[in-house]
C-alpha cells in the first residue's frame, strides 16, 4: 500500500471518529439535559439564530467557484462557523442541568480544534484559488464578529434555495438540529 493510500485511509478513519464523537456529544446533551421553561426559551432562541445564520449563509455559498461575498458573507467571513457556535451554546443552555457542563468542552473543541483546523485548510485554499481578491476580502471581513457595514465590493446576489439544498446540502445538518431540539423538548415534557 502506498503512502498516499495510507494517508487517505487515515483521513477516512479520522473523519469517521469525528462523526462518532459529534454524535456522542450531541446525544450526551440530550441525555444529560434537565431543561426548564427558561432554559428552553433562551437556548431555543440561540439555536434558532444559529440555524437561521447557517441557512442564510448556505443559500449564498458557492464553494470554489467564486469568492462568496453576498448575504452574510458581506459582513463576516465565516457565518457558518458563527451559526455553529450559536448552536453549541444554544443546545447546552436549552438542555440545562448536566448538559450545561458540556458547554466548556464544546467551546474548547470549537476554538482549539475545529476553528484552527478549518482556518489552516480553508484560508490557504481560498487564497490559492482567489489570490488578491481573497486577501482584500479577508482583511476587511472578520471571522466571527460581523461588521456593521458590508464589504464595499460585496456581491448583490440573492439567496438561493437551490444553493442551500443541492450545493451545500444543509438539509442534513438541519435534520440533526431538529432531532436534537426535539430530543430536549421530549426530555422536558416526559423527563
């Protein structure tokens, strides 16, 4: 077996391990939850904001074909990551009880593993594809903190359901969000 094949095999095993850990972590949020009306309300709002940002972003993102600067990308570089951060915080608050103890773990994984890994891969890839255009954009648009004024050279393209559904396949992520949301609600109703 060549070193390239070993690398591919290792990456696939790593991807499977990450998926298993993600499923285990989200399941733990539900299992450990002890929600109340306040936690459901506050956490639910954060989850809805997070998924709304992701849906807005996924309806604009045209990976590798163009430097996306329309929609939320006019205000920040990484709206999908911001949405994910809102989801982590929102679900831990929704679950309350022991699931709130998962918030520091989720935040640590997000800020110490997920973001640095994504930045390493994505920033260099985007810079190699789009060059000066990406450097100008990234010098203006911050990663997770939106600007008040949009990027001056932002595109005016409209949000697209086709891009959301077919190109970015956000429906699968949305299904996970709905399942976890419902699991916490069920824990509240019957737990």
